[in-house]
C-alpha cells in the first residue's frame, strides 16, 4: 500500500516519498509527515536475526513506498559499507548494565552519518524518478555535526550543490576544521555571525520565499535540505532503534516483547522523534527520555506544556544541542493535535511572533510516552569522569548529557527497565572537553586537535581517521556573513545577480 506524506501546515498537500525527499520542506513552511505510521511486518525475533542493512531495508521500504526494491537496496548498499569502521554499523556497548548505541562509527564520527550517508542516494534516485533535471542545492544550517556529515555525503555528487551555514564560535574546533577543510567543487561552507537558531531561521526563510524559489527555478536550481526537517533524514534514523532492540534480543539481554527505555541527547528533536516512530511501529519502547543541556527549552516544554524560546542562548561544551528552536518538535505537535494542520499553524505562528506557545491539556496528555531531564555542565563532566573511572568507557559531551539525565531519572523514578542511550558522537570530536572532565585543569593550554594522542592513550582506542585527516588538511572555506546576509551569500555562491 502506497504511503503518502502530508504537510504539518496544509492539509491539502499530499506527496509521494520521493517528492517529499526532493522538496525537503513544504512551500508554506510545513514539515512532511507520513499519513500513517506503518506497523512492523516482521516479528521481533526475525529482527534479531537481521544485520544493519537488512534492518534498514525492512524499515525503510514501509515508509518509502514509491522506491523500487532494487533502488532502495542500492541506496542502502552504497550508504552502509566500508566507510563505517565497524561491520555492525551501530554497535551496542554494554557499560555496567546500560547499553550505549554507538552511532559514531561513520566517516565524520557523529550520528549524523547514519542518515546522511544514505540521503544523497535517496535524493538522486528520487530526482531520476521525478524526471528532475534542475541542479539540487542542498541548503543546510548546522550546530556542528550535520554540516560535515552532509558535506561528506554530497561532495562531488553529480547534479547537486551543498551550502552549509554554521555559527562562528559555536562549534568545537574539530567540528569547524572538519567543515572548512572539506573538498569538493560543489561544496560551500559559511560561518555566520550569530547562533544556530539564527542560521536555521535564515535557511527556513529562504525555503519559504516564493520569489526566490521561482528565481532559482528559472536559473536551473531547486532547494532541498539535508537537515532533519527532510523526511529523507528522519526515516533512516528510525532504523537504528529497531536495530538496537534486535541486538539486545540477539544477545540475550532481553526476551521478545520486553520493554526498553531509550535516552536521547536532544537538540533539534529529530533523533528522539525517530525513536518515537520506532515505538509507534511496534518496538516495545517504554519511556522516551529527552535529555537537554543548559538550553533546556525541551525539558521545560515536557514539564509545563509551554514551549518558550524567549531565554538566554547558552554556549555549552555539547554544542550540537545548543538549540532553542527544535524544528522537529513541530511534527510531534502536529501528531498530538490529531493531525490538525490549522491548530499546528496557529501554534507555529505564535512561536514566530511571540517566541512561545502552549499546547492544550488534551495534547499534553498524549506526551505520556516521554520523560525529560537536563544536565548542567558540571553534571555532564561528572558523568564522563565517573563512567571512565568506574568502567574505562569514554563518552563524548553529548552522550554524557544523556548519561547524567538517565542517572537522575533512575534515582527519581526507580525505573530499572533495560535502557539504551543514544551515543551520538565520538569522544575524539570533543577531546579537550572530555579530557578536562577526566583530569580537570590538566589540558587548559593545549590545542584540541593535538589532544587526540592523549585521549587515545588513556582510553586505549585508536584515533579515528576523521581526526587524523584534518590535522594537516588545507583550509578550503573562509567565507563569513551576518545572519541578514545569508540570502545574498547564497546568491553569490550560485552566481545569481
């Protein structure tokens, strides 16, 4: 049965999967949501016998119904190959009874690789299916990891260009170097003088501008997105929660049907929304625990039912979570409103004009699957230090936020359900912060990129190729702009007047 996609802001929009992937964002600014969430068509025990690629096909074929079997299998085969440093693709590490789903074994050592390795293949396949001859311009804002993963995925892909905006001073040094050293004649990287929310808002404004859209079409271009606002990013993320459950079952850690909790360090809400979709598909997830850093807009939302971005933006050592406008939350709001596009539009307009909105009690009651917590910088560092001292396992700053939130959740609730923590980045991506947490003050005068050797020594792990490559790489991108100049910058890059 074919599955269509609706816009969260216009009930009259209905697209196929390939159309939604190509378009990225609906013309009026809405996000695409499947008209229904399909139920798993295999048993949990069958999932336990599947490798990552088989699990990916089993899940994605139910969402991307206008892709032929060979088209989808080809995309999966090209995405999940030797570019990952482990055959498992997303291994589960048992750390003192808690299971860390390591999503950082791809080419840029962050979880964004899991979806952005396949998105270029999905997009170029979709373009062929739709007879699109325009050059696809991937326009993306990043808080650190999406940018490099998208650049890596789309570099020199025929028929595409990619422009990435990141907040100057708002990403780690490794994240910055990974982006500005990216090769590829179709790549552009721009530092904006502002924070991630300003970059993301600027990108969305360009997507929503009908005059700019028409001008691009006349010049032979069309915008699409590699952010998690693109359904082609969200669907592949569902896979790893299904795979994680199968892995626990295969290893005898749980019995078929046993519930598990999932903890996700959360910024733009796409990763935990994917876990929610996996639960709706039939994976026995009990609680979805949303972990925030000091930019705790999501924690406050789940506690009060009010989303309020009118607060100080805090730069933290978990920069990919430094977000006050969590775009993917709109998809959840749409679903808990009963798929009411008018109600969702009303709330999103309040967010745009007032910076906040409140949901109804009826909608709030539908959030019972979620729990939420947040961790301070000190709590994050304590989680890194305690875990290392007790087990020898080293985690990055984002995963540590999730670990700290989970520890507090267990103490508060006494919930002993087996739990999977989404480990979203390699500790090598934030080596200075990680080492400072383990040995406070010992590395203050050292450059982050030079600390990989020390992290390798104390953790007993190899330095990832992604870090080795940027140590002496040439800087390819030096462009900067103010937030108000983003559209003009895009015009210059594309050669428009």
